[in-house]
C-alpha cells in the first residue's frame, strides 16, 4: 500500500463516493503537504463539496482511503468520527448558534477540554482573528464580515491541523469579499495551517492560494499553481473555466491552425486537415485606428472604468469577437484594425 509521507497533512487514495447511480466523487488521488493552501474549484455539482465532507468525516467513502497527518481516518476497515479528526470547518453560512454570544460560539467546540484550557484556547483564537470587541455580542448583531471572522475563530480555537472552508466568502459583498479573503488566508498562512477551500468563483480560486485543483463530474481534471491553470490549461474545459475565450474554428495542417483571423503555429495531436478550435482571450487582441493585421467594425462598446470591452465584427467570422482593452478610442470610432498576440492563444 502507498503509505502517506510524514510531510503530508492530507492524502487521498482512490477515494470514491456515489449517491445512487451518480458518482459524486470518482477515484480521487490527492496529496496536500503541510501548510499548503489549496482551492477546490469547479462548476456546481462537480463533487468539490462532497470531497470536503468526506475529508471532514461528514460523509463516508464508498472506496479508497483518507489519511490525515499520516493516520488513516477512513478506509475499508477504518472510520474516525469527525470530532476526533482535529479539523476546523468554516461553512458558507457560518453556522453560528444564534442564542450564544460570540465567546460562547467559539467555546462550543472546546467542550472536550478542561474549562481552563478551553478558555485559554478560545482567548488565543479571539486574539489571533481580532474579534475581542465582539465577544459579548450575538450573531444577529454582526455584519457579514464580522460573522465570517467569528466562524474562523471558532474553527481555529481547537488548534486544528487542517481548516476546511466551503464557499466561506460567497455571502459577502464584492468589495468586502476580497479584503476578508486576503486577511483570512494571510492569517492562516502565518499560522502554517493547511487549508482546503471550496469555491465556484474562478478569480477566488486563483487568488491567494498555493495550488488549484479543478474538478469535473467527480474527478480532478487538472491541478497546479494558479499560473499553471490559467496560462497552461490542459483542456478546453480548464481554459474556459478561468476565462471567457473567443472560440475561432480552424483547420489543422502542417503544424499550423489556419483560421479566418490568421494562421497560428500549434502542436496538436491531430491528423492533417482536422478541425480544431483556436481559443483567444479578449485581452490577447490589440485594437488600433491604423495599425493591425485585420480590419474590424465596432458593434458595441462597454466602458468598465480602467478597461473597456469592445464587440467587433470581422469578415469571415460568424460570431463577433470580444476584446478587453485599456486603450482609449475616440468617441464615434466605428472602423479599427486588430492583431492577435500569437503567443497568447491556445488550441484544442
């Protein structure tokens, strides 16, 4: 048997879980070193939350094994109860008890400790997360950001080796979400806590983590650094999850993908004259009044502040091109020239 390394906080070996005929998690293998921050990402129903619940012990595996800190917690002959796994869990809705004060919410998960040690652990978590001024208040009197911090303090109070987070920032307003996420993950990194965070938001998945694990239909389709998944996707699914591409049909011949907007050298495992699709990011197209490889006509301009989104019509293309640019075109411009940055395109 493949034993986990002492350096691993978590090891999943061929983990599977089905609900009826639906395989929510299928043959997942994953190693997470101590102190790593990992985001599990994918569309709704891909199995990421089920996988988190299996790690927590809320669900049991149908097949495979789960190891935490080198010890088996779920397998053919083993099941360790959730409360004995030394895992912190931050839920999407925070799951704070409305009838308890902040202090008592944080103390709730420390009942197995002596009163003195529980008080010490709670005080330490309260100080680390910075919620000292909230300890006597009740959850309904707190803002969303304050509730999130309290939920984090409660998860950290038992001093877990791993913290699991299920869409922990999705209930926050956009402006607050980025601030709270940055502060939360920075704190967890400073404590060398292993973090596994579920999200459906591509930008959240790419920010502030060491590794992104992209799932589809219960399986891992790609994992690596945020740069790996964004810049070097291994499939059309991975590419489009992290960016809204322009899809340009083409024909692959002699190592080149020939399309209506140009010919692009590509290394594809295809027979000559096979159909393939060129994927072009909106920001990989330059727009100019005079310089460029192709003429285009502006159909729509959507000003977004620093960036402007421009919808273009190009002869030979059935679908319009979407461009995102920081260049400022004069008001009333209708005819432009465009170029595609060949080193920024992908093909599948």
